[in-house]
């Protein structure tokens, strides 16, 4: 059974909770398909009036922000030994190469790595815990975390919901062809947003601010 087919069998409140919990767990550092769940739920909301897209987007945003914050606290307390343990348990996600790449991103972009990392699957898992391990000041982390969570979760929900509404209208006129075109349009829109986020992050890294990107912890 596909994710969307399964979601159709559960009540709206369960969909909200599922989206918030899965995205929250992914954000705190557990490799889960948060984006797939969010996309499937937003598409389902466009076809079933019981699911409110605004509530869905709010739950996804809350899960992203809270999960990242918990990940930050865990990383700050556990330090590098935590990354070593995660590397042994999840070598494909927390291996030395993945950690090195994420650390380079944080050293180059600072707090923007948290913001733009929300749009990249690997950095989405790393952002919270690694920011804590590297002792990023919490106010910087929280600012990037909140902005990234709102734009990623809210934006994804809005785009996919809109695509689903258009697809349903086209489906009545053009059968499955309208659905295929609408879904392709939605995927293309998401890719464009991701590419723009990566380019903006690269420009930010090329013009670093005067203060260091990651400052030592202030007691």
C-alpha cells in the first residue's frame, strides 16, 4: 500500500499528528521520510475536505521547529561522541563523509546552513544536532530554525495542495493526463525552489559576515 492510500484510511487528526511527529523525529536526527509524508498529506488534503491544509502546514512547521530544537539540545549535551555513536548505528546517514560534508557547510555558511539545510534531505537530519555539537549560539540557531521551518513546511504544503486542487479539476476534463501534468509541474516547482536555496547559500558563503559563523558557547 502506498503512503497516500494508507493516509486515506486514517482520521484527519491522525494525519496532523503523523506529519508533526515524523517531521519532528526527522529534524532531531532520525532518518525518516518526513518530506514524503508531508507531500502525500498535502496532496490528500487537496482531495478530501476533512483535512485542513492550514492546520496541516502548522503541524508540519511545529514539528520541524520543535524537532530541530530538541536535536540542538541533544547535540549540545552529547557532543562529538554522539556523532560517533550515530555513525555506528546509521553509517549511511552519519558516516564520516556525511559528517565532514555537514561540518564544512556549517563552517562556511554558519546559521544559514540551518536555514537552507531545511531544503536538503541530508542537512535536514544533521542541522539540529550538529548545530548543538558545534556550539552555535542558540539565538542564531532558533532564528534560522524558525524561518526555515515556516518556509519549508508551509511552502511545501501550499505548493502541493495547490497542485492537487488543479490536478483534481483537470482530472474531470482530461482524465489521468491532467494529473500527470499537474504533478510534474509541482515537482518542477520544488526543484526550482531547492536550486535557488542552494545558490543563495553559496552566495552567502562567498560573502561571509564579519563575525565568525559558529561562535563558542557562552555560559
